[in-house]
C-alpha cells in the first residue's frame, strides 16, 4: 500500500511517501521543510517534491495519513484540510494521528513548542503506547523525569537533556498502523471518522462580549 503522510503541527512541515504493510514500512521519500508560519505556501510544493522523489504519481496513492497536532490553529488547519481534500478528490481513506506519537520511539516524553512559553507533551511506555497526555503546560510545571525527546530549546527550563527529534514519515505510519491494518478503513459500511484537530487550548481570537453602537 502506498501512503502519503503529512504533518504541519510544528515549525517543520513533513510530507512523505511510504510503502506500508502490516509487516514493514519503507519510506520512499520525505521532505522536512522549515516552514515557520508558511505552511500554506510550502506544503503543496513539498508534497509534489516527495511524490517526484519517490517516483510515484498521486493517482497511485492508496491512503493518506495526517498529523492532528497538538499545534497552532492555522498550521494544523492547513495540513488537515489538505489531507482531507486530497483524499476526497481521489476517493481515498484518510487517517489522523496525534503528531506527538510520531516523534521518537520507545519509552520517552515528547515535548514540542506550544508558544506562550509553554510546551505540548505526551509520555510513552517502552512499547511506544501513550500513557499520559497529550497536554499543554509550562516546562517548569511538567514534573516528569524524562527521558525527553523533541525540541532541545526547552532543556534548560526542564532541567534535563532533550534529544532533538521531530515528526517523521515513519513515525506517522507507525502511529497509524492499527487503522491502516483495519479492513473497514477501505470497505467498511461507514466512512472513517472526521479528522478532529488537537488544539488543546482555545484560539487567540474570541467573539466580542459586547456590541458597540454604530455612530454616523
């Protein structure tokens, strides 16, 4: 099965193509692009480049996997909407996974930048199963011993080493493996559940609480 994997939950967007089976995952191509807040401008070119690098046409893709965050509102929306649109246009199943699941492997606590001097985090056991989180906190409030992987910029505030790691195509496919192995994903009586972003906190923009009178 050929799978297109996307993630825009962090300042480095990921677009990759992999050949997946329940026994193994072979990453054919991956583009990890420092994107800052330019996910919308850079994601589609990264997808095209990954497909070209893999020697695969979009028409050959069998499924799409996308990271659902946690991450900033705009960045997540770009990746999730793109994945949903591509899957809908081609009549493909689309699978959403927690982006933190795709960072590192084994027993670890993943930490990524949540801005506002906070981190997104989740903890995993030796089998890679999430045992706590995802959540958003200030680094000083996390209170976990590690080992930590993710964004090394938070090492000092966590008081521990953070091994640099980011979302990867292999990690996204690993996180999605149970769903990809489910025959119902392709021929079940009902379509997969809608993609739900993991924002973890309310957006900065809020509706006004009062209505100002209009003067002429």
